[in-house]
């Protein structure tokens, strides 16, 4: 089975290479902003705009006279930047067509998400990576085990550190079908994930733990004189702390999703309106700190890798307010009530465990209706399946 993966390494460039990397990022940013400005002008004048191929031809014609400094970097940097702009326009019109909230392409700023992409000939050495026009650059990690053909390389700067992400097509062994239990996973803020097999996982919440330090560095940054050396040093300190918080969060989610995808046959999660919940200013910071969306995103592709299945319950599925024993719904259940008490069968259990068991039962109905046998047989591996609208839930609740 062929899957697309990306391997990321931190680079260890010298001062000359750092300057050249920054030039590549600057040219890519200039090409993106130049292409966006021309597209806006063309649309205002003619009602139409060009594409990436036409703009790349025009930019090549202007290089000798107007932009001779672009010859110092690889031709791939501006070319891939214009392709990124083309993709941004396609995403904008796709969301507009589907009725979603579109985000129109914006101009890029220096020092914010500095990145560029390269294609061409790449060579991997035990402790170096050779990139087009950049030469051999040291890596902080050993790359001797890397053995795949590189399709493209994306280089980015995070907290004044340079990283390269190598995109490859890997031939992996067809995953064996996991013959384990079906589980439901209820996500929360106090408990990050409650699984129907009574296991509970707590998120590290790095933003909450490092919030005071983050606020202190932010205040220090705001007091520095603009465009001064001290302000630049303070900005690097602040970026490093943000990067540390991000790494702690990603490490926890990667380990948890890998464990669940490897050991469970079918996993069921609820579809949450995260954007709507983020409008609540009392919950927005806590929701951002646990990264619910990233958790589901990683489960989707890891289930494909390891031979398990992911089921998504609809937003309106009453997993929290429904009794997992008899199916009775308690619409008056408040968020402050952490113990679920059924008014019909008088069952009492933890609110989150009850929701996870409801999701497990939902998954059992879904996999049986889509051809996946809960004992281990399946029609398609790694797929995300949804329940039909007219399905009947336990207890006679119609979906």
C-alpha cells in the first residue's frame, strides 16, 4: 500500500546558509505578494484573473530588468509560491461554493511563517541534506535511515530555527486487521479523552501551565522599542516559548492517537462544533489548549496506516444526555453535573464514561450497517464512516 508521508528534520546551517535560507523565504514571500497584487488588479479591471503558470512566465520575463536579485536563489522558490497562491484561490472558491466561511488570500508579512518549497535533485547523507542552490546543510538528527525518493522539500523557520520537511511516497506493508474491541471516545476539557473501556487520558495543558511566563514575556516584548535589537531578541524568546507549548501538546496527541489506532479496531468520536464553542470567551482558551481538531485529524490518517476504522457521530447525536443502559434522554442535564443520573432506570455513572459508552453503541450500529464486522472483518480499511440519517439508536431514538 502506498501512502504519502513527510519526514521533518531540524537543520543546523552556518551563517552563510542562514542568510541564503532567509533570501529564499524572502523571494517566496515577494512572489506570493506580487502575484496576489496582480490578481487583484486584473480582477478589478477585467473581472478575471490569471493562474500560476501565466504569472510565472511573466515573472521570469521581468527578472532580468526589474528583479535581478531573484537569481541569487533557486527558481523553485517563487514558482512554488505562485502555486501556493493558486491553491489558496481554489480553496477560497471551493469554500464559497460549499457555503462555508471562506478566507480570501492575504498578503504575507516578513518574519511571520517564513517558508519556501523546493523541487528537483535532493541527496541524503548520514548527517547532511543537500538541497538545490543551498548545498549540503547539516542536520541535528541522523538521517542515515532515510531511504525514500523525495518528491519535494518544504523549509520553514520556527522560533529562529530552520526545519526541512521531506515529502515522500512510501510503500508500506498492508496493515493487518485489528481484532480488538470497539470503543467510543468522549472528548472533554477536564478529562481529555474518556474511552468506553473505562480508561481515561488527561491532557498536559501546556498553555495553562506556562501562561504566566507567556504573559510576562509578552509584556516585556510590548515595552521594547520598535525595530530595536532588544525587541528582536525578545521576540525570539517569546517565539521559543510558543514553540515549546506547541511541542508538548503535539507530543501528547501523537502518542495517544498512535496507541488508540494500533490497539482498537473501531473508534467512534463525536463531531463537535469547535468553532462555535470557541465563541464562548470562558472556554476558548481551554479548548485551544487541548486541540480537539488535531486529535481527530491524526486519528483519521493513523487509522489508515494501522488498519483500524474511525466512525464520526453527528453533531446532534445526544451522547452526553442519553442513558447508555436504556436510551432515555435527559434534556435538563447541566454542564456542571458531572454524574449522569437516569430518571427512567435510575442508573448512575460518570458523565463522560456514559457518553463514551453511547458512542461505542453508535459505532456498533454504524459498522454493522456499512459492512464492517465488529469481530474483525471489514470492507474498507482506514475509512471514516457515518451513520445513515434514518438509523435507529438504542432505546428507540431516531437519528
